[in-house]
């Protein structure tokens, strides 16, 4: 027999999946970074909670709240009332619909599951935290819209922050342009800030309620993302698209069989 020996390839020298396949699989976020960011948000939330519950935070809350009330006007009040009205359930539904669009485009349930999980967890944790802290709202004579219940932290802000940040993440994780990613994240931060300010402007929350909601909402989003990352890592790496014959023989699929 005069046939040449086949070229044997190691696993590290396997053919690459190509640009399209590589783009279709987004790199998972670093678990260590997620833990660090989540810990920072939780520490900030805990420190702020201690300050609010132990000392009242009136030195910070009263001047800021009264300045916001002083800026009221008919058009601005109507705008802020509409922002507040849309900032919990309607905003969550809109984010879920956007995530469903991404899921359909990418043929993966992951974007929708992450956004919905962040929203559900935020509602549950924020509701429990409000009942545990039982902090009273500002005087009802200042309210721009009717409200009830306790106020710390702001559930509107916790839920809005969690779902908006998660939507921004799943939207930008496969975007190559740094400018586009920066624009999406800056817009997300602006909307979160607007939701929070609307609640202060309407005097249904103290400013520290809003700050606590931002920290807690961000930490819950990171918790969901961390859980998803760890589950994906436990499931193992994706299977590469090699030819069945090549996987079976571990040889170059482009060469003829030996002995020809």
C-alpha cells in the first residue's frame, strides 16, 4: 500500500466554527466580576438602610424633597405623574416584550427568561423589604398622586431598575459597537433616574427610598445574571459543529481514507 497516512488533529487544532457561529455564542459574563458588583450594591444598600432606619436620614431627605416640591408646575407634574404611572407594571411588560423579540430573533429563551426572572424577584424582594422596614411616606399633604403602604425601598425603582438593567445587558451582550453599547447603557441609566426622580417630585417617596431602590434593583439583576452564568457553566461548554466522521476518526475530514 502506498497511500499516505492521514493527518491526525488534536482537539485544540479542530477547525474553528467560523465568524457567524462565534458571533451566535456570546461570551458568558465573568462570575467573579458579577459577585464583586453584586456585593458592592448590597453593601451600599445595607449601609444606607442602617442610616435610614437608625437615624432617620432627615438631614438628607427633607432638603432634597422640599426642593423637588418647590420645582412643581402643571406640565411637569402631569409628566412626572405619567412617568410614575408607567414605571412599574407597564414598564415591566414592555421590557418583557422587548426581551421576547430578542428571544425570537436569537432562537433562544434566554433573554426573556432573564428579564422575567429579574422582574419577578424584584417584586417579591421589594414587597418584603417594604413590610419589614415599615417606613412612613412623606406627609400626604405634599403628595402629587394617591399612594398607600410603606415606602422603603421604592418598589417602582427596584423593579424598574432590575428589568431595565437586565434588558440592557441581554440587548448589548452581542453588540460589537462600543458606541452603541454606551448609548444603550446611558439611556438605561437615564430612564432609571427619571423613574426615581418622578417619585420624589410627586413626594410619595423620600430620596433615600429611591437610592435604596437603585442599589437593591441592581443587586437583584446581578444575582439573576450570576445564577444564570453558574448554571450555564455547570451545563458545560457548547458542542462544536464538527462532522460526524471527523469526530469518529479524529482525522482531517478533507483527506481521503488511508490506503486509497
